[in-house]
């Protein structure tokens, strides 16, 4: 009887180990799924997106996952407020940066009940604006922010304010889009039911973000490939291979500055003599990326808007591909060539803003973007100011001639999209399961990931730890090929070990039966092999 119980116990332990490894290859990183049967109290999370042009505070309300719910329930849309300028604007006076957050914190304190504020974590994650600064200056800006955050009513530690890597910014944006649409929840639910490669209710969408100082590209790949930019997204019930890469320095704002500088150099011979106040004429350089009729200065030098879309696009293409003539050149003559885009994409931020202003709809072709950009660039500057006075400031309107040209050059000359393709949806929102439009923001993805880790019930680090160390992407993503191989070999080794232990156990049970024939039935001795098996099993269990 004892031997049968021992064998049964060993078998159950083995099945439990198999389910933890084979049922979900990533589960051992984040622990077993949350299995509490009753809903927990509503929780709050505050995340500050310190971007290149402004800071935005997000207040999220969520409920941890329960039994039967594969992921936490984040209430969308979140409460948010934007403040100007961006933290990078304080490079010359970093000690004043923190004060720019005060109005944002005042807003958040009105969203979170007073009784919950001390338990609500606030995180500040800076993006490309601070990535481009000298590390010493960026750290001084962050330290100023930490002092303000420490004085807030929310839970905060100094290490909770940091610079977010471009890789995780891209991943968070992808998570946000696919969580809001319900695709992640559908995939996780079917994965939990034991389907290794479930067909999701709504297909995953890639996210292509044109920010102010960087570009993020993230999308699901059909299978892991030998590419350092492909990672496995590891969350409870999820194991999704993603391509993700951030092209720092090629956002719209930084690219336009580079283009303007290049224009001054390349257009040195294309100047116009302009008479100013009946005085001597002034030599003015022509910038093809500024609307026709605009006059101003660039780097202290007088410039006039030429409104030449074709020349502007050529300047943009030179920034992206340099002198390269192949269909897919490394961006900026760097080491990373643009990937072949797979599947449906959401083109967000400046992609969307440009298409919206030019009234192009959600799914224009690049040919339509080029035609609209040519009309905008060639329109008289006073007419543009009058036409868009209710929508944009004059300073903002100066961006869209270049933006249209840059989008065409980036997607066609850089990423190889055809001029008539309609693979991208220029939008900043997705339709959720309720039929409502929800904005896409990487901070939502960060909130989903942190809440999912908390709800897994087995992680040893706090949400702050995950958000604080963006460079430790193995907390969420691992190199796909190495992971699959390691887990395969581990599983094979454990299978061999189990077979050996089972054989040893059966051999020992036969010896026990022989001894049992001569031993007193009232005082059976415990089989030493059973104790040995338990002792040998536990270290393997702990190793998992």
C-alpha cells in the first residue's frame, strides 16, 4: 500500500512539473496564474510619461485578475493630464524640472481617493527626450523630479524615476493596443485552456510609432527567428514572439531639425535677396520643407519657405538611407535594417496627427499622403494660418510640410512599402470590446504588464522593480531561440531522471515485498527508497 501511495505521489508531482513546463513555457518566470476566487479591492496606479515635448500623467484604476480571468482588468480610458514643456527643456536648469510636475500631481491626487493615495505607487518614465541628453544632465533632471515626487501623497522611491528603453517603450505600446482591442485577453484565455497556438478572436496588430525623437516598431512574428530584435513576451498564459526596435534620433522633431540644417547647406546657392525696411537687401536661404511664403530664421540665419515637396522628400530620404540604393537600407546608415512589416499595423502619434490634419482618413496610401503633402507645402503660408487657426498654432503648422514628406520617405524609401499599399491604419485609438474608442498609449501597456505580474501571485519583485529596470528586459522578454532550446533540454533531462527514479522505485518495492514476507505485519519498516525519492525530488522542484 505504501509503495502504491509513493508511486502515486511521485506521479502527481511529475504531472505537476510537466504542466508547469510544457503547458506554458514561460510560466516559471512569472509564477502560477492567479487563482483567488473573490474580487480584490480596486487598486490605482500613477504613471508619468516624460516625453520629449511634454509630460503626461496617467491615473489607472484596475482590479487584479481572478480565477477564470487570465489578465487583470484595467479600466479604460484612464484619467490623464498633459503639462508643458518636456523635461529635456530643462537641460540648462535641471533643478527646476521637478516643479513642472506639480500641476500633474495635483490632478492625480483628485483622481485617487485620499485613503488610497499612500498605497498608490507613482512612477516616472522618461523617453527619447532624456535619452538624447548627456547622462549627467539627464540624471540631474530626474533628481529634481524625485524630490517633488517624494513630497507627493503617493508611494514613491527615488529609484522609481528612470529613463525607459526604446525597446520596452515599443513593447508597451504593442501591449496597450492589443489589450485594448481584447486580442491579448482572447489569446491568454485560449492558451490557458491548453491550446498551444490558439487562433485569437481578434488578430494582433503591429504598432508603428513616430514620436518626437524616436521611432518604435513592434509586431508579432509568425515564429521566432534568429534576430536579436525578436523577443518572447512573457506574461501569465502568454508566450508571444515580437519584433521590436527603437530608432533613436529619427523621430519627427529631431528629423526636421536635421533636415533644416541639411537644407541650409545644400541650398546655399538657392538664395533670395529681400529688401527689409527700405534698407540694404538681406540674403535669405530657401528651405523646401517650410510652407511657401513663410519667413523666419534657422540657426540664426534668415530662411524663406519654398514649399517644394519633392525636394523636401529627397532631404528626408537622404536622412533615412543616406547614399544607400538597396530596397531596405539601415536607417541613418546604422547597423539595423528596417524589418519587413508583417500583418496589420497601427501608425500612431505623428503618423496619425499628420493624416488627421491633411484629412486623409484612417487608411491612406502613401501616394495619397504625398499628394496631400504637396498641396499643403505649396499653399500660401497666410492661407494655411487662416485655414487651421482653430486647430493648430502657427508653430505647429510649420511641421506638416516636412511631416508628410518624411512619412513617405520613411515608409517607402526606408521600410519598402509600396506607394499604393494600405497596410497601415493611421490612428491613435482602437475599438475595445464595448465598441468604444480607446487611445493607444505605451503607459497603458506598462500598467497592464505591472498589474499582470502583481496578479500572478508569485513574483518576488514589485511593479516598481519591473518598471525601474527597463534594461533588464528578461523580466518580460527573452531571446526566443535560446529559451526554446534550454527548456527542451531541461524537459528531456527531467524525463530521463523521472524514468530512472521510477525504475529505482519499482526495484525497491520488489525488495520491500520480499522483506515484508518475513517482517511483522504490525510493525512494517518504512522503505528508505521512498524517503530518498522525496529528498531527491525537492531540489528539482525548487530549481523550477
